[in-house]
C-alpha cells in the first residue's frame, strides 16, 4: 500500500501463519530489502484479521511512521495465543478449571466491599479480586489496568471492575504479557528503565516473602539490564521482556523423550481408578488392601486383644463359682475380669517406651520383618485406651451394680460374705470409699485422668486459645511432668491390688506378679539413661543461630559413641531444668568426629535454650549466613557455655534407609534434620565404595567379590515456608552438588512462600532465578547450587516419576514433618504399590 505524494514505502515480509500468529520476517524500507535472507527478525505479532498465509504480501506506507509503528507495536490477541510457547503462562489469578474466570464471586465481594454509592476503593481492590495477601501487587496491577483507560481516581464502578477482571483473566498470553509489561512501565512510554525493574523486583520479593532478594534488588536489576540492554540504551522493550520470559520458561520445562511419554501414558492408564459396583467385591478388595498394608499391626493387635479376652474370660468364669456370685451376680465377675486385663495392660504399657531395648532390637535383630517398631508410641496409646476401658468397666460394675446389691441384700444372703466384708453389712457407699481399696482407686483414676488429658495433642502442643495464666500449666512441660505421676500410680496400684475384699491369700493377690518384671526392666532402662548421660560427657564446639529461630549446636563426640544416620538423641540443659529431656535428630554422620543437632524454637524449653546460647554468641561476619555464632575452638577467651547432657542414640524409622537401593526422603521445615544425616551418609558411602572399586580395578581384583549394600539412588524433597530456612543446610547442599559426581542424590528444594510457576506474582522471581543461575550457578532463593522450586510439590507427580523410572524396584519413602501430610503420602505409597510393579514402603516420623 503506497501513500500518495510519497515515494518511499515499507515492505513487510510475512512468512506464514504459526499457531494463528503471523511471523514477521522483515520490516524496513523496500530498497533495503532486496536480499531478505540477510535481514534479522524484527518483530512477531498477531493480527486479528483473516489473512491468507500462503501468499507473500507487501504492505506499503509512509516509511518513518510505518517503521516506528511496526517496531513498537504490541501483540493483540487472536483466537489462539502463545500458550504453546509458554505452557505456564502469566496468570494473575488461579482459576478453577470448572468455572474458569468466574465473575460471580468477584461481583459478590464487590457488593460487600463497595460503599453505598456502589464505588470500590483501590484499597479493597486486592481483596475483591482474591489477592488479599498481595495488596501491594494488587495496587500495582490496579494502576496498570487503570492507566490505559484514563482512570485517575483511586476507585472503581462495577462495570469498570468487570473490564479489569476480563483482562486479567483473559486466556490470551499476549494480553497478559501486555498487562504485565504495563505494571512495570509506569509512565506508559513503552520502555522499562532500570529503576522500574528494581521497583518491580522489590514488589515481587515482598509479595513472595523473599527478604534476601529485597536486599540485592539493585544488583539483580543491573543484571537484567545487562542481559537485555547490551547496547546500554537505558531501557528494555516488550519483545525483550518476552525473550527473558521465554528463556526462563524453557529452562524450567523438561521435555521427555518418546519412550518416557509412552511409559507415562501406560502409567496413567494403570492409575485410573476402577469402579466396582458389586458391594461384596468392593468390600473384599478393600479388606484385602487393608490386610496387605497393615498385617504387622494386625497380628500384634490381634495377639494383644486375644490375651485380654482370655484373661477377662478366665477371671469371669472363676468368680461364677464363688459365693459372692449369688449376691452380686455377673457384676462382680465383670469387675474382676476387667481388673485382670488392667493388671496385664499396666505391665505391658511400659515396654513400648523402653527406648534402649527397641533400638537394640531394631539394630541387631531381624524382628523388624514382623514387628512394627515405628508404631511403638501408637501401641503405647492403644494400651492406654485399653486401660481406660478397663477402668471404666471395673469401676462402673462396682459402683452401679455389685455395691448397691451388697448394700441392699438380705441378712440371710449376706451371711456367707461376712469373712470378706466383716460382720456388719455395708450400709452406704461411704463404707467402700473410706477403705484402702476405695481411696486408692479414686486417687489412681484422678492421676491417670490428668496424665491422659495433658497428653492430648491440643494440650501437649499448647494449641488451645486459653488464658495466659492457664498456658503455664499446659504444653510439653505439663505433659512431661504429669506422665511421671505414673510412679505414684503404680505404688497405689500395688496397694489397691493387695488389699482385696475377696482374696486373702498372698499368692492370689497377683497384681505385683504382673508388674515386677516390667517395672524392674523399665527401672534399669532409666538407670542406664542416667549413668550413660553422665558418662557421655560432651563439650560445646560451635553454636549458630539461624533465621527461622533455628539453633545449630556442634558437640564433641564421646568416646565409643556409635550411631547410625537417621537416629536421634535426647538433650538436657541443667541451666533450664535438670529433669527435662527432649529428643532431636542427629544431623552429623557416623564418619564425623563431632555431633550436631538443629533445634527449632517451638516451645518453652527450646526458646529458653536459644536464649541461653544467644548470650555467648557474637554477630557473624559478612561471609557467615547466620544471625549469631560462637566457634568455641577459635576463641582465645573461652566463654562459660551451658552444660549439655546427651542420652542415646535411639532408633528411628529413618535409620532403615539402608534396606533400600532407592529412597525418597521428604522433610517439611525442620523435619529435614534426620534426612540431612542420611544424605551425608549416602554421599560418604558412595565415595568410599567408588574408591574401593577403583582400588580393586587397579589391583586386578574383580569387583563382584565384594558386596556393596549402600543406597544407589536418593531423592530428597525439602519443603519450607521461609527463604531463610535454606541457610540451615546450605553447606550440605553445596557439598552434594560439588561431590556427587555419579548422580546418586537428587535434591529438590521447595519454597512455599513463592507463588507457583506461571503466576504473575512470581514471574520476575522466576526470570531472575533462571538468569542468575545460568550466569553464576547459584540459586537466588536458597543461595546454594541447588535450584529452588516454587509453591508446594505435586506428590502424585513425584510418585509417578519414581514409578516410571524404577520399574519393579522397592522404594523406601521416609517422611519427617507435621502429621498433616502423613495420610496423603501413605495413601499414595499404598495406591502406587497396588497398581504398579514398583513398590513404595512408607515410614513416617512426626514432630
């Protein structure tokens, strides 16, 4: 098209239609385009009109105006956008896949937040569209949407909000890109300066709670300008921003080969849920799965229940032949049957908490094939429930049945009972309550009730919204001290079982017979802990306080102290309390000459411990990634460090990792601590094995003569809310990245404070992360050589990936963290194990 009175014109060469977008190959004056093969690509944009993509077209116009217009023109949406180029495009809102960008809930919130004139203020804009947690980002988005429309006031009508909503929920990537660009380009000149880049980095870092990035925002802005503005023009344009987005998207997107895609399809077909309409077959399948998944627990609980039933039945039948049965009937038989189960359970409840014995059995025997050691505390709780039931039946039968019958029976019927209750017949309940049998039973029930109530998670973890005065009487300390009331309970239990109404011969008073062996066994356990803690003296070598209220302590390793990766120890600090002992996972490895633990301040004791150690710490140097530090070995004037006692080591589920060639380690927050020791152990084992193998090859010895039991592949997923958490184990992350030359360990860090990939609020973080990692090999979020993922991981995809990669193998899944994720990971392990040849064995450890 040629303008009148103008000799110059512009030629635009359109190569064809790609995904409904026109690819512009050349823009420029016609006389410069004689050889189109040598001209660079200037722009790529979409045109809303239907154009034949099979023809070479020449469009003529005024040269200067047309060239400038084409070079600075932004994309306009077409029926299909650039979503194929960006699988996770810029999304300002996460839409429900069923209702899309539904306007109804936004309209409802508008009606609630708008004033009586139907006007919504800018301060409520973020809350109205669902960005309550990103108010500053929402305000910036408001300005970007209002500027092109000429809206200068800080308020909106409903129709204007509807236009805003349609734009930010538009499925066209080009529209979202233009909106994203406008957020940064505050003056609307089509150019982004370094200062504007710095402002948007600060805004994104604030929205994603990344304080470290805020500190270095100026440096990161300069890095982006250096990459996108090599000519030092002082600004970047839309197409350059798109190139950066595309680069970060490609670096984070892994394409699978044909074989992997085929396996993925087959895997998806196997994992499709099958619907069984026959209720009998459905119940049978459920029962089969339940038995397969829980057979260890079933046989243990089955034997325990069988013993309880046998004891109850034996004592019940025994009392049917006694003279008292004629007066009290089945009441006394029921009470005595329940009392017999109480004797057994009061003896048995001590065994699951004999930690030294369980650790020895776990480490030195093969009983773990049959006995679920990981459920020792759960079994302790089950026995406690059995005790509660026994107490209820025993006390209930006495108080509501046989006591009233004894009080109201005739003199004739009472005659045979005089040798047991005395010549005078009991006339009221007080007669029973004032006796030794009565008051000991009442006191025992009260003490057990206190211990049981304070052991509940809501009390033990201090989750109740109680007054400040009451908070002092609940929490872990209350749980710990109330549980030690068992000493009084057992004394009263023996007394209660000795002064019996109906049994006068000593050998028929069997309570002490049940208890003597378990109590002696448990007492030896406690004495062993006491003597060992005094013998295993430790010295504090190093203390560091990290962000997230985490305390790292390095201690000297006592002579002869042997442990396995994944185990834990108990710590006692006499400066806080000489009686309290708290468990913490060991984060050092058996190969280290020191012991280390990482402690997060979650309760009263840990807060006091941090306070005690903070007093002897100094402010770290610029190269140290912690708040306070005390390296005792390097100090000339040794400070007076608090005295620490240790007890252990003790067995934990994580120590069984060596049974598997492939392991999946999952830690949430401070739950990563047992996994850290395992990772160090795996890395050391691999390095030692490779050295041995290389030595055998050099000496000519066949390598298959030595058996190697070390784990061959480890996947570690660490999920944390705070960016500062990565400082806790920064050295390990870098060590694995540097020394794991054989690819045995895969590290996956997730920061859940950052919005997931594809969200506009984290887009600048994603671009900056990719660019900085490509240039320096360091992740901007974690500060390590391990690249951080954003938001929460899809655990189903993790299991799918492992199931596809390790066909026919057994994978050990080890989780440590809050109980909330237990059920999901356990269900996924069971579901994938049932439907695939890959088997997942789930082990959990909660804090």
